[in-house]
C-alpha cells in the first residue's frame, strides 16, 4: 500500500499538504469586454478563472494551456504573463491553503468553453466592471484584473 501511495505522489504532483506553498496559474480570457469566470463546489461558489497547479518541470505557459483544455475544453494561446498574485488565506476542501498565482492573458483558438463538470460546474462571461465589484468574485481575480493592461 505504501508503494502505491508513493507512486501516486510521484505521478500526481497536484497533491499538497497543509503548510505547502502552491504555485498555480490563472487564465484571463477576455472577449467583448467580458471575462470568462467559472465556479464549482471546491470554490464555495466564488467566481474564479480557469487554471491550476504547475507540475514539476512544467513551465507556467504550458501549464495554463493544459489546464484550460482540461477544465473548459478549448485550446488557448497564453499570450502574455501579466502578473503574480498571492493568496495566503484560502480555505479549500476544508484546509488552509497558500497560493502563488501566475496570471496569463489567454486567447481562445477554437471552440466554445464547455465545463469539465468536476471542478467547474457553472460559468459566466462577466463584464469587466462587474468583476471588480461583484462580491462573489475571488479577491485574487480582482487584484489581477486591476493589473492587467
């Protein structure tokens, strides 16, 4: 059993422990003055951008393109890394988390977003002005959007 757990840890770099600092990416996809946002159970119905953990030896550009494909089923081009934000007080899945987010402007290359139905269960295209004032949008998204050109 311990061998299986060790193999799982090696093959799945997404397992983290309380006290770890987690590096993750965020995809800021803007079309017609609206930002693509999604939510799901693990996000306590707060709106956030698609993205996810950077794997060992994976660069953040490859990570965000992979994560967007997995989560919303579209190919994107990560155009520009525009900022880094930090969230030290996120409670996700019952435990405290510390994230460093590497944020990317992304452009959809083909298709329409379709949620994975696991992590992300609801989505919206929210006007940029509303993103900054909506209480259901995560603070890290608001901070990042203010930095985006």
